[in-house]
C-alpha cells in the first residue's frame, strides 16, 4: 500500500512537471500580447475560480455523504501559510514572466529548475550541513549555466532577463520550503487557493499601477492565459502541494526537475526553438547536477 502511494504521488508530480514545462511555451506566447503583471493577474484569477469550483464540488460530495465539515479548515494557519506562499509565488512568477520574454522556453526552463539544487543548499540555514557531493553539483550547475547563457558572448554579464530567471529560481526555492512547512497542517486544495488568491490580488494591483491592460490583450492571449491559469496554476500547483506532503523528498525533487526537460521539448515541438551544441551541453550539465544532487548517498557499512 505504501509503495502504491509513493508511485501515485510520484506520477502526480511528474504530471505537474509536464504542465509547468509546457506552460513555458504559453508564457512565451502570452508575453507578446500583454505585460507580465497583466498575464499573472489573468492566470491567477482563473486559478482561483477553478479551485473554488473544485472546493464547492468537494463540499457537495461531502454533504451527499452526510459529512458536515467546516468549509475552511485551520483558518488562521491557512491565512498565514497561503499569504506567505502567495507573496513568494507572486514575486517568483513575476520574475519568471519578465525573464521568459527575453529568452527561449528551453533556457528559461533549465534556469528556473536550479531551485532543485538550491533547496538542499538552504539546508545549511536549517541546521543541515551539505556534503561534498552537493557542492560539486553546485559547481557543475554553475558551469552549465555559463555554457547555457554566457559562452560565446563578448561580455560575461548575464542579461537582465537571465538575472530575473535566476532570481525566480531562488524565490521558487523559498516557495518549496514554505509548502513543505505548511502542507502537512493544511488541506492541499485550500492552501493552493489561498496562495493564488494572494497572488491574484498583488498582480492585479501591480497591473493597474504599472501597465495598461485592455480587453484586446486578453483576447489575443486567451489560450495561453487559460492554459496557465487552469492547468499550470490551478492543477499543477495543487498537485505539488498534495504530492510533496506524502512523498520522499528525493523522489519529489527528481520528479519536479523534469519540468526543465518538458520545457525544452515543448519549445522545440511547438515553437521551433533550437539550442546550439554549447547551449545543449550546458543544459545537460545543469540537468545532471540537478538529478545527482537529489540521489541518496550510499550508506557506509
């Protein structure tokens, strides 16, 4: 039974990674129609509507079974957890949406997935001391990042969009740690709704402060906004919260890092984007570092 649960949650996170990876294409297309905050506002409110409908359907099913549970569970913790996760998710997604319009879906996907290396590195501040293997992985990922973003350029400086994607990776690291902290104490769907409601409010405020949204923009980007709002946001992040809660963290990280592979494949199949041999080598190094960093160390006899 335990093995079946592990397999189920692994498949849930692989499916979430597929949705996140393919959403890089939708975000790239959407960035051509509207500003980043407008795009985030649209996808966030759609996610809220989807999750609210899901909670309503679940509530109706509970009533049908004769259950009379409160609609909102652990209210204070939900407000705190959803607010913190939502603030960090908003800043991470804003940085990602700003950066993705300046580079390929493949490059954005691989750079974003650096969070899988950064999560164990943050264990230093939580009382866990990383071993030599982790530091080697960090060095390999930096080498891969150089090949992916800097090799062959006159300047060693990252572009503004690439800095934003690196910031995005750091912020997603914090979001994953927050989900790990709050998800065992909260309902997964409700925590997902709370974080997206926070994100929707923040992105809407920024949209009206810094951008000029129009109906024509939403009409042009309707398909990307719908996909990112319902599938990438409403479905995938809920799967992340549910899957992380009961899955071994090593397996969970390996499953989620497949996002980078799916983003490269989606950019190639749907947008015709290609990578040079040097950039492809950088992707391979980064992905290898991500995978090896999550493999368990052999126990000494």
